[in-house]
C-alpha cells in the first residue's frame, strides 16, 4: 500500500509534477538540482519557484522554508543532490520534512541512496512510517545498473501512493521487473558495485588533490569538479582527448559533472 512502481523514477517525478499541476500548486525547488520534475511541472503550467544555493553550493533549507507560501503544494529535494553529489544534514532535513509536510508534500529523491558513505546519513523513509506527507523515490537505474530497463519506486503514505498510481501511464516491462527483483536480492553484486565506485572515486580525488583542483564531496557515483573553464569550451577540449564529459548545469557553467 505504500509503494508505487513506475517506469523508472523519471515517471514517478513526472507524475508527481502532474499531481501538483492538477492541484494548481506551486513547486519549490533548489536552483541547482535534477531537472525532470521542474521541467514537467512547467509543462503543467505550474509555477516553479527556484531557491538559490548556499555559498558552498548546498541546498538551503532555511531559505526554502522562508519561501513556502499558501500556493506551495510540493517541495522537491534530491539527497544526495544531483549534480553536486552533496548530502544535506540528516537532522536538518528531517526537521524540515516534518514541519513542511504539514503544509505541502515534500518529495525527497533518494536515487543515489545506496552509494552514500557518510555514516550520519539516514533515509527519510521513517517519515512515511509516521504518516507524514512525504514521497521518497528510489530507482533500479543506479547501483543496480538497470537504467535502460526503467524501474523506479515511490514510497509514501497509502493515500498519496493510491493517487500517484492513478496517474502512472507508462508500461512496465517484465524483463526490467525480473531484473530489479534479482538485483535487489543480490547483495553481493550491490556491494561489489559500491566498492568499485568508491575505489574509482578515490583515484579521481587523489589526482584532483595533487593538481589543486576544487571538487565537492560526492556521496554518489559522479563528481562535480570546478574547471574554471566554461563548459561550452571544456566539453570539446575533453572530446579531443577521447573523453565525453557532463552537460551544462547553469548557472555553474565553470563546473563539470
């Protein structure tokens, strides 16, 4: 009763935006984050209010709290955040969710949950168990390696899940579902994937440290690196060396994911 299965977490994000649009609600979102829900909300004619990041490129929960209005029906938070890879403080996030969920649905995107190494990190799933109006999304696309097979999840109250499910229209496929079930049971493979990710990240971190290049403390399977070169110039320069790098994330165009 508390889980909806979607065609990837992308469908969960889009249908949450649809739900917000039907409610004629305003969506509150950080200025630098995963854009699917924001783009879809705009197609639903929702007002998307963007909140600036902190000076350390973190999500500013205090500013987000200040900007909640009677029009706000949903708040989007990605933790760890994409593209920065940064975590929010668990206690701050939990308090925010408890308070704001009395006024609006808080959507916490935990796509990179399995990669987190910070011992202070906690999922917000416990808030669902205590009947708070929060939606947690998870995906089989990351640590499970099933991005092309499109399986994602919403975890929320039975009321919200029932409503969200009524909007799900994309077709799940049996191969994706069987693969997801197998992978969720296969702890050895998950641990292998996480271990290899941590080893690769360590190699990159150490290299960047020797070069004095600034980067953020990623708790994901990607890193956000300050290049001091506009991404429009950095991309073709890297491509000459046979390396394809991430797309632009304005306004931080001198950073690269």
